[in-house]
C-alpha cells in the first residue's frame, strides 16, 4: 500500500529554500545570483533541514557527515536559483502541477478542502504561500532538468544488456506480482460506514460490473481507477505495488498469481466492497528475464548519467551568469571559467532588483 507522509514531513520537503522571516529583520546577503540573492538565514535553514530530514529517517548525521554535506549547501542553493531563473526564460510556471500536487497532498492527508490544508499548515507554523512556493520551486526545477538535461540522455540496448549481466544478482528475488486495484465501495451510512444491506451491495456490484465492461471495451485501467475507484490509490491508477506469495489473502493470491501481466480479474467481493484487480508485472522466483526488469535498468542507468550531465549543465549556467559570493563563503560547484571570481570583496556587487523589492528588510553584504 502507498504510504502517506506525515504533515511535518511533507512541509519539510516542500519548504526547501523559501523565506519565512518577519518584517524588519536584518538579513546578511552571502551570494548574488543574477538578480536574486541568497542570505545567511537561508543557508542556516537548509543546514537545519539536513538534520531534521536525517532525524525523520531515524539516522541523525554525525559531525563528520554534517560537515561533508554542509560544504555543498551553498552550491545547492545556487543550483536551485539558476534552475528557477532558467524556468522563467523557458516559460515554465508549474501552475497546473502545483494545483494537482496540493490536491494530492490534501487527499493523502484525508482533508476535505484546501482551506483545511491551509489550516494544517498554520498549525505547523508554516506560511501557506511559502509552502506553495516551495512546491512550485521543486516542480519547475524538475521540469527544467527533464527538458534541458534528461531529454538528451540516451540509453542504447547494449547498455541495458550489459547492466543486466553485471547486476543479475541484484534482481534475484522471490516470485511476486505488482497489482493495481479498482474498488467500488457500497454507499455509506450517516456514520460514514459502508452499508451492508442487499440493496446497497447490489448497487455497488452493478457499478463494478459496469466499470469492468468499460475496461474490456478499451478504457485504460489507470484512467478507470482515477475516475471510479473508492480506494486510496485511485490517483495513482490503483497501483498497490509488489506482493510476494503468501502476503495476499488466499483468494486474491489465487487470482492474481494466475493472471498474466496486463490481464484484469473479474469483479471480486471483499470486506471493503467490490474490487477489480490488474496484474502489472509478474516476476518469477530467481533472476527474472531482462525484459521484466528493463524499466528498472533504464531508470538506474538514467540516474547514473543524469548526475554528471546535470552538473555539467549547471556549470554552463554559472558561466553564463553573474554570481558574486561574499568573502568567507564558497560555491563548491563554481566553474573556473566564470567571469566573476568566486570570492569577492563585500562591497563589489551592485544592489539587485530582488533586494530593492524587500521594502521592510535590511540587507548587509
């Protein structure tokens, strides 16, 4: 089943590199990136975020680990600023995706409206507009990376075959199936519990039969799940993930392990209502054939190639930009070909538009 992030965890991820400071606060500028600035407070906030994320994972960072990660904090803030600026040049706003992401967070948290989500943010001490901006920044930077870097990465068949041969043991495992569900639940009573009278059950069964008929006529299962399913994974196309033998109830295991990938079950009665199951993937015990794990191999190779390609792209953006770093701070991603030196005197950079717009804040460099 898909795990739901806690509210605190969602906000920690979404709030990355957004400002939450009150008026009339003295902020020290430590870097200028074209017309934008990075402050000491932003750097401190991201340093704290490293520790918070590690604690949430149950593995606090040691002093040595923290020092190793800290040396790249300013680099990462500059990277993000460059990507956000590039998004503006490309006309990427992320407006539609932000709305969808917020609605998904709302659903995951089982809230009824955006107003409730905003109230939940306030209860956590978060500014909702900054929360949304953090989500927007994440979306548009990923879109820039996908468009400007990822789209140029190629993975020829011989690389896939070589990766498979070198990593066969990594794919070895038990027999398992990846399944998706489409749940049609009976109508609920005034207490929110599914009705169990025959009329309600018959109506739910009839709806499930109707949906199955649509799927057999050509409606994609994922689209049907998003449209009709009452299950928690509806917006993910009903995907429930992988299940080993022995982890499903016997009746569901008998059905799913006898279906071929792409096959859909008949309507099945469960305690929650009536479900239709689709087998997405069926892996045999041992080492699966390369064809079964090809999507995983492609993703692994893509990620291997993405990091150096992205670093090269960000280096190019740096060389095309005005970047001024305050003495005592260093951009670990700086290029020797940048027109401005990495370390500069405190008074060398002109005031930026962003700094001018922050009417009630004082900036020192």
